[in-house]
C-alpha cells in the first residue's frame, strides 16, 4: 500500500532591493567630531588609537584638522604607516600657518622611523614648511641642506672650464 502525501507548497516573501548611490565624497569632519576625537585619543589605550584614527580617516579632513591629529602625541606613536600616509596626504603645506608647520615638524621629528618615512615620501619637505626638520639618515636640518645644495649649484655653474694647453 502506497500512501501519497499531498504536495507541500511554500511561499517566500517577495525580495525587495534598495539601491543606494554611493557617495563619492566623504563627509567633512565637524569641529565637534574633531574635539570628541581629540578627547577620545587622549583617554584611549594605545591599542584603541589605531581604530579611532581609522574612523577619522573616513572623513574629509582639512589641513588644520590633520595638523591637530598629527600633533597629538599618542597618534604618531601608535598608527600604521598607511594611516600616517593618509594623514600626511590631508596636509596642504601652503595652507599651514607657521605654528601648524612647527607643530607638525616637532611631532614627526620624534615619531617612529616608519612614520617619518611616510612624512618624507608624501610631503615635499624642501617646500619651506619643514626647515627645522632633520630627515632620516641626515644630521642637518632641511634649511641647511637646501642652502648647501644652492651653494653647490652656484659653484658648479660659475666654475671655470678646465684650461687646455695649446701646443
């Protein structure tokens, strides 16, 4: 004897898809968010700093905001090279005030070598804002180095050609 069971029908709810257009531009970091971030950084344990910086880097920073983050002592000591590069990319050297430039140079000068390499590779340190910075593998600041290069160039262009003896 065979028993046949009635067919089982299942119904599934209709699938709805909501499309969101991706935003190309990240939202700007507000002053309130910046102040909250700076406060969080001052109180955060070292292992949390990387995550805080990651969340800030999803925002659009201006030069002043990036400078404040860089000048925060715990930041450069606890971020990755990639994060350092992203932070330095946010800086426009021509927009730096003298105080901001000095703060950046002071912070980077004592930073780990990986962060210093990122600083030197992203920003043109010979542009004039980092005159007091002593690059890696150097013993003289940028201003002295620039002066030595200029003096060398002058002597090379003014040097007389070697004299040939005519026989």
